[in-house]
């Protein structure tokens, strides 16, 4: 066995099931060189040809949806229902951005003495660094718009979860997307990911992961004025006002935070409840939390699976101070990395209240006024998502405008929609993915003036 073989562990059993080879710096440099050489050919394809290849790629993903989902269950412990949604999301994102090559419009701007037009030029080689929490969607949110805009892509999956990204690259190549246009390189963050930052031929880094590493990426990119997009952590509030549908708010709150075992930067891990309905809300929340089905992830009825790793479970456990536990749900015992849904009654000095737990742990606190709710929601360095429950449309809008976060939902905990922009305020990130906005992050505007003087 080669020295850089890496063991993959099934999170629901704790057992090694496969090994992958991790790429070295030299292999990363070679891949970047091939991606650079492939760039002009990909950029210069007729727009409809590039669109057609992306549609074929989407169809290939659609045909392999169940296999991709099963692979993710094994590698990441996601519930089979979630994993099917995630594979479907890759196909949908590819279809959405397949429309882009033929619609990358510039502008014609009135000027005296000539014609002024703008072009949206691709950047060149784009390096995408993906975390383990949503291996398929987060990869696709990078590679689909990047490829559509005419860039070539080198992508590093998380060490823990490389298998679906490798399979997606095979599917891309099977429909005729050149192998040097889209390359997946399993490897360590400090080797392959770091090389994306330092290699001068990588023109942009797309990073999703921890805020600590995101800051290092930003610092490293500054040296070459390299473009970057960051999608980092979140400490997101679910604000429940007394005038809301309290039954519905309580019944849905667990799914707003415990989906993917809470390993979601959009998890609503702070529940703020107006004092007059606080006791009633907790009464309703308890059966809702106990009703969350934490099961073997291949079970069709599973609503939550295990955590990604033993290390992540240890980290999550460290946030649970038993004196603050209000109630918990249940989970299987066995060798997987199981952790039960857990509800804490937190004070403002509680680490679980202040830090991203990235596990199935939620903190509940009462508030008195609308202003206090907004202040509590904003009392964090993060600003990614949040939910607002009220029947008062004016309040819904005031609070939506008051919460400093990039993605809010009223009377729901809507998942990210691929055709709307997604990204963070404050230390939750920089730049926007998805929707029409993502293409701005994968193109440069070029202005050309053509004189009409004789
Ligand atoms: P992480 O270290 O930020 O990892 C994210 C990705 O960055 C992985 O592919 C990782 O590679 C890579 N990476 C690590 N160090 C790097 C470096 N110096 N240069 C370039 N790339 C690098 O996150 P983590 O350690 O997996 O998770 C820690 C915590 O981060 C979580 O508990 C959670 O709070 C947060 N997190 C947030 C998100 C999100 O969606 N915003 C996702 C994941 C984690 P390796 O696989 O080799 O480490
Ligand atoms: Mg890390």
C-alpha cells in the first residue's frame, strides 16, 4: 500500500471500508498545469456546445442518482433521503448553469465617438476546496457555474468524503467534458488546498469550511490579489414571536437545526422565543425533538444519521454541559458516531450559545421585545441564515431587514434554493454562490471601446 493511502470510515459503523490515494504537491502542480493548458479550448467552445455538455453531465448524474446517494450514505453517513436530494441538487445545479453560456451578456454603454461594450471573461483555472458536510452540493455550487462561465476546474474534496466528487468527475468525462477541464484531486487541505492558494496559475479559490481556515485562505490569496469566495460558519437564529403559529414553529424547529445531524452552516442552532409563549413552546418542542427519527442512514424512515467522525462527536460532546440540558431525543447505540438531538437552555456565556457546534445541539432562550430579539440574533460574529416566525407581515419585514444575515426565511426553514443567491454577512463569508449572482464570481468584466472616428 502506498504511503499516502487514506482510510475512509463509514460513520454509521465506525469501520474502514475503502482507501483512497491522496495527491502530492507535485501531482497538484501537474493537474493545475493540465487545467491551464485545457483552458483556451474550453473557453472558446461555442456557447451551445458548452451548454450541451453541461446538460449531458446533468443527465448522467440523474441516471446515477441512486448510486451516488448510496455512496454518500456509506462515506458521510447521510440519511438516504437527504443523499438522494443532494445528488438531485447536483443535476439541478448543472441544468440551471447550462443556461448560462448562451446568456453571459455584457452591456453596450453609450459613449461619444465609438461603441463601448463589456465582456464577461472567464478567469482561467479555478480551485475549489470542499468540506465534508455536503460533499455533493457544495462541489456542484462551485464547479457548475465555474465550468459554465468557461473556466477549468481543479477540485479538492475533504479528506473524509472524496468518493462522490470522484464519481462526479467520471460522469463528467463520460459525456465528453475533457478530463483536464474538470479534475478532482483527493488530498490534504494543507497540501492540495494550500497549493491552490499559492500556485500563480490558479486564478480563483472557492472555499467552504471553517472560519479559521477561511481567514488563512484570504490571507494567502492577498499575496497574488487572487480572487476568492468564502462560505464559512454560522450561528443562526430561529426567532419565534408570540403571534406566530406556535404549533408549527415548534414542530418544525428540530428540522431547522438537526438536519444532517446539525452539520450544516445554516443550522438554526439558537431558538429565541418571546417570553409570553416560552413555556408553551418548550412543551411543544419536547415531543417534536423526541420524535426525530435518528436511525441507520439507509433506513427509508431515517431523519437523522450519525456524525461524520469520532473527532466530531468528541467536539460536539464538549459543548453539552449537563446542567443546561432541557431534554434530548434518542439515537441508536453501536459503533457509529451517534449523538442524540439535544436541547440546552443557554445563557449568553455558554460556549454552545456563542460558537458553531456543528452537531445536533440547539440552545433556547426567551426574549421580551422585537428589538431584543434582533439584538440577540445579531450578537455573533457570524451572519449566514435565520428564520422568523410571526403572522404580522410588518414585523416579518422589519426583523428580516434587522437581522444581519445573508439568507432568511419567514415561517419556514427553507433549504438553500439553487436559483437564489446564497452567502454570508460578517464572518460567515464573502461573495455569493448560486442563483444569477454566482456567475459574477467566475468572470471578470472587460470593457472595450471601439472608435468610430474616420
Ligand atoms: P476545515 O478544516 O475548514 O476544512 C474544509 C476544507 O478545507 C477541507 O477540504 C480541508 O481539507 C480544507 N483545508 C483545511 N486546511 C486547509 C488549508 N490550510 N488550506 C487549504 N485548505 C484547507 O473544516 P473542518 O476541520 O473539516 O471542520 C471544522 C469546523 O469547521 C466544523 O466543526 C464546523 O464548525 C466548520 N465547518 C463549516 C462548514 C461550512 O459549511 N461552512 C463546513 C465544514 C466545517 P481536509 O479535508 O484535508 O481537512
Ligand atoms: Mg480542519
